[in-house]
């Protein structure tokens, strides 16, 4: 696996974790499932830098 491909796989994995954590946190706060359009919007707005940054913040806040 090339270095670039490795980074892409890692970033995809991080984006998925961030999306799932945001989804779970929002769902808890409004006490229902998050609309698919909202989940898609979250996913589409994530880029590599923001996803890694959000994951670090989640870990710092211990949102797991």
C-alpha cells in the first residue's frame, strides 16, 4: 500500500468515527435519531484536516 493510499484509508476511518460520534451526540441531545440529510451533511463537510481535528477534540472531551 502506498503512503498516499494509507493516508486515504486512515482519513476515511477517522471521518467515519467523527461522523458516528457527532451522530450519537446529537441524537442523545434531541432524544431521537438524526435525520439522514443531517448525517449526509456532516459527512460531506468533513475533510481530512477537520476530521482529524474533531477526533482529537472528541478524545480531549472524552466523548466516546
